[in-house]
């Protein structure tokens, strides 16, 4: 048994060696925990991103959004064309129909 105690892996002869060893051990454990946390976050993100229900919902939202945009475009085109008519032509248009 050395100066630092029985659970240290290296043999130290001074107290400063024990403190340095302990500090490096804490940094190593913190680094390992950071890597594990990053892996956990990445795995969770991938699981949520590639769920079939999520991808289907995105596809549904995209098609619904495209349908709404197309309908809005058609209505805008109709209103623009109708507003370009002068009142006389608009009256004829309404009488003819």
C-alpha cells in the first residue's frame, strides 16, 4: 500500500502525485460521461427522426400544404383575372353566365 491508498492503480510516493492522479481520473470520468450523453442524444434523435409514423405525418403535412397552396394560387389567379375586367365587361360576363 502506497501513500495514496489501496484503490489507486499506480504507485505514488508523494501526496501531490495522488491529487494529480485523482484530478486526471475525474477528467476522464467526465469525458466518458459527455461521450455517453452525446451518444444517447444521437440515438434518441435517430429513433425519433426515422419513426414510420413521423415520416408519414411529414408526408401528409407536405401534401396537404401543397394542396392548400395550389388552391390559393388558383383563387388568386381567378380574382386577378376578374379584377382586370372593367365594370362593363364584368356586367356582360355576369349576364352571359
